[in-house]
C-alpha cells in the first residue's frame, strides 16, 4: 500500500485528495491493525469489507485519473 500512496502523491491531480485520504486509511489499517482486530470483527466480514473498499478505491482511481466528472 505504501507504493500506492507514493504513486498517488506523484500523480497528484486536482481531484486526488479523496483518493489519497482513502488509500491512506486503508494503508494505516493494514499497517497497524492486528489479527485480533480481524477476528473480533469476524474474518468473513473483514475480508468482505476489505474487498469492497479495494473495489471502491479502484473506482476512485478511474474517476480521478481516467473519467471526466461531466460524464
């Protein structure tokens, strides 16, 4: 995730603040979260939530860098 954060900063565009914020949140959760946190939340629920946020991050990359907001 730190490489993703680095690339977002390097490609910094006018609409990249939200992308950087969400990427940073995911990065910090992965970096500082514990296995206990995951099992307390529930492994299946955690993985489902994680995948959903990854997909949202991918969509945000597309709307930030590839798609016009006017479409």
